[in-house]
C-alpha cells in the first residue's frame, strides 16, 4: 500500500495545521513542512581542480513539487515501498 506525503510550504502554516488535523486519523498520510532551505553544497569549482564537485544537477530537485509549493502552498507525493526481489542464486548462500 502506498503512503501519501503532504509537503507544505513554510509560509502556509495555517494550511499545514489544517491538513495535520484533517488527516490525524490516517496512518497512511503524513503532513510535513518543507524543510529545504537552499542549496547545501558550495558552488561548483572548475573541473580542473581536484576537489571539484562532480554533480551537475541537484538530486533533490522535484520541479513538480516546487511548482505546487509555489502556486498551491503544498504538494502531495505518493510514496510506494520498493519490493525486494531475491533471485534463487541469492537465496542459496
């Protein structure tokens, strides 16, 4: 079964409180305030430097969530638990 995660903008505290109250009896729903502050990594160094940051994009970037937070004040994310599949060769060890 999937879980719903409501991410609410920090500027929408009233909406956060309303959603927390509305879903307080639902175990499969979690309501949180957006905790992202900004870019955690320092600006990228030129590639010639040995300790340069090799990541080119922010892995935390979710354009759909960012858009919803900006326009609606919240975003809903469905979390689906990943099933672990074991092949027969892994079970005979």
